[in-house]
C-alpha cells in the first residue's frame, strides 16, 4: 500500500466559476436559478411553516369525526354518547405523539423524524421499515387528499364526474410545479388558503358552541338518509377500538414537522417545536369542537353529505355565504394537504439516498434549492395511483394511515430506547450518534414511560387498522412495506459492494507504465468524421488497426478504394459477415485481441461518431456508434474513446 506521507507535494487551486444555467422554458414556471449562497434566505418562519407542514394534519379535521361516526352510527342515538369520549382519547394520544415528536425535534435538529430515530436507536431494519411506511404514506396523502378535494368539486358540479381523474392529475402536477419553485415560495402561495380554512373553521366551531350555550342550536334539519347494513345492539370493546382507530386519522401529518426541520429559520429546533405545538393545539381544538357539536346536532353518517356540511348548515341555518365559505375552505385544505407530502417526501427520500438505500439522484438539489427529483417522483407515482384507482377516495382510504402509525410506533419505541440509553450514561459521558448527541438527563425515566406508553397505543391502533381494513385493501400496504424494505437493502448492498471495489484502502498504487498501446478503430464508411477519428487514433499510438465489417460487397469495395487514398497507410482488416451482423463480428475480433494481448499492453477502441445539426436528425440514422460503445463498455481491459464530429459546425462554414 502507498503511504500518503511518501507522496509528492500536491497543489490545490480553487476557482470561482461564473457559469449559470442557460435560460429555458422552465425558468418561466419555477423561477430563476438560485445559488447555494441563497439557501439561508430560502428557509421559512413559524407562520409559513404552519401552512407548509400542517395542512395535512389540519385537513384531517374535515373527516376524522365522520370516520368515528361511521363505525358506531349503527347503534342509533346511543352512538352520540360515545363520540366525544372517543375523541378525548384520540386527543390524549395526540398529546403523547406531539410530546414525543417535540422531543425528537430537539434531539435530532437535522430532521428525519421516525427514520433517524429508528436508525440511531433501533437499527437499520426498523429504520428502513419506518422510512418505507412514511414514504408510502406521503404518496397516499397526495392521492387521497387530491382525490377527496376533487370529489368535493364534483359534488358541486356533477357534470365534471367523467373528468375527475384528469382534474386530479392536473391538480397534482400544479402542486408539484409550485413546490419546484422552492419551499419559501410554495409556503407563501399555500399560506392564504390554509389560514382561510383555519379562520373559517374556528369561527364555525366557536359560533356553534355559542349557539349551544345559548340554547339556540337545533338538530340537523332534513338529515341525509342513513341505512345501516347491520344494527348494533351492544357497543363492544372491539367496536370502540375500531372507532378509535378510524378517528386517529386525525393524527396523520403530525410527524411532518419533525421530518422538515431543516426548512425552518434558525434556531431551527425552537421554531419547528413551536410550530408543532401550534399545529397540535389547533388540530385538537377543532377536532374536539367538531365532535362535540356533531353529537349535539345529531349529524348522520352518510356518503351523500358530509358531517361538516350538516354541521355548517345547522349552525348557519341554511346554505348561505358562511356555509359556502366553510365548504370552499374545506375543499381547498383537502387539496392543500398534498403540499405537506411534497414538502417531506423529497427530504426523507434524500436522507434514505444519502445513507445509500435509495438512488443517489434523490439527493440532488435543483435550481431552486429543493430536491427536484424527489418532488417529480412523488407527483408521478401519486398520479399513477389516482389513475389506477380512478380518483376514488373510498378505494384509496383503506391503504391510508397504517403506514403513518407504523412510523409512529417505531419513532416512539426509538425515543424510549434513546431515553434508556441516556439514563445509563455517566454524567460526564457522551455518545455521538450519526443524528444526535446523547448526554445524561435526570428526567429520563419519566420521558421513557411516556414514549413507551405511546408505543403501545400507536401499535394497537396500527393492528386494529390492519385487521379491520384488511379485506378493503390494507393487505396491499402489509405486502408493499416489506417489499420496499427489501428493495432498499438491495440498493444498499449494491452501493456497499461498489464502494468496496472502488476503495483505495487496498490499492497498491498505479500499475507499471504501459509499454505498448494498440488502437482499434471501427470503420463503416470513409468520410470526414472517419478522418478526424484516424487523426486522433494516430496521436495515441503508431499501432492503429482499422476494422470494417463487410455486409455488402459493393460497399466494402468502395471502402477499400477510398481507404487506399485516405487511409495514410494504416492497415484495414475486413471481417466478412455472411449473416449481416455488425456488432457481433467486431466484438469477437476485439475479444481475440484481448485474449492474445501482451503484458503491459493497453487496448483502446476509438469510435467515430458524427453529431447531427438538429436533434430530430438522430431518428434518421442507425446510431451504430452508440450501440457499439454500450457493448464495449462492459468488456474488461478495453478503453473506449468517442471522437465526435459536429456536422453543424461544418455546415456553418
């Protein structure tokens, strides 16, 4: 091995380049390119952060109460007595999950949420499981939320029903386009509709409670028809668990802020933590308020009219402007919920890719300092799901929420494990993990109990979800997540294997200087591009062999005649191909040369290639040089060199 101390002095020269991306059509859509120095100015504050990362969680208030009611409604009026207590239990779980993720935000300021927590405390397999569950959930968030928002539009304008899939796909790519402009601009664009929803919903709940306290709030007038498939005479513990699990869809999106900490202004952890608390307080208050009012007005579970619609027309005594404002705000927030996934999926994908479990391309920041490849990937996969399931919320919803509760469970378990590790450190001891630093903290037992209890609760919800939604489609997620994990480890194995082969740890230095250099140049016809390649080949070595594969005798005779004039005495070997093959005879000849080459001999294949003046001209040519190069690159011991000949330059002359 080479000792670095024995190496010669090396000089490093740094130069600033003024190279910029050329102006293109994309600049009209996503804005001018940003330099790396602009990154600190692209971070967001708490107000915009709430709009970017909380839209998914806040949108769940539009359907969480209805999901609970859908399970217990068959019990009749007694169901309303269970609605608020179940909601209280869900809020308790929300508080536990919020506390856990608030701790995660401060413990792991680099972001990553459940993935990083599981990686540092539970190992790679749980980490990849959490990551696969979250990535799947983000894809489903886009598909479900956009499909749900389009369903609201179609309900108002039934004539658009045949175009619902097209409308949904257009909406997905519109949100993708906004996010490609950068976090700061997408946050500003989506802040207004998000806060519009919050204000309108808070006013509706507040006004509804005021009317209840003043005894002026009545029952739902002309409720939609509800016909139970089976009547529940006794509400069993399993039914309560089922209703509880359905209602916990209100928690989807709570983890988003912990994944996107790096998008916040400094101090990142503090700003992200405050935003998380704001989000949970708003979510909890709205969810409890809606559940309370639903029980008081006796709203009915129905596919024809949502609980939100029934509440709004009861509170506002009809379908006037306040009612329409609430429905409009709800529709917008359902579509905007997809923005949370567009903010977090690329970041989580970049973390996976950085650890070598997803393609490295996902770590690339585009011209607007966002993970462009991740954003586009999410839009494409979500659109394919929408097309596959025909934008049907009913068919998509069973796939939803299992993944996020699996990540909740692993995150809580990871934090509990972290506190156990912290508690067993000496006061002066410190452990440095890839994502955080561990020091002894006196309150570790209390924190470990909270996270341990949260682990049990979220695990129960996940199991109940999987059991009750299995036949409706949840089995797909139960198969998909392990499959994704297997794919992640396959990718990781490739990167590790490649790194071991490229490593310099066992590299003995450069081989002895080559004493002979043999150049082989395929020739299909004799023209200016061939002459350029021949000139370059002779610069490399005096030992140059031109090779022509003979398919047409007349063409071969023409090649021989021209080569006598222009070949400059270079030998030309003609390979007869009776079966009209071009690549195979040439590869066989090169293999023969490789098998019989001398020690310290280098073989270079110089491939002439002309470059047409227009892109569409490529379709008019066989592009044999590209096929040849692709085949030769897989042959060991051969150097392949392209010699391009630009036709455009000659035409201009």
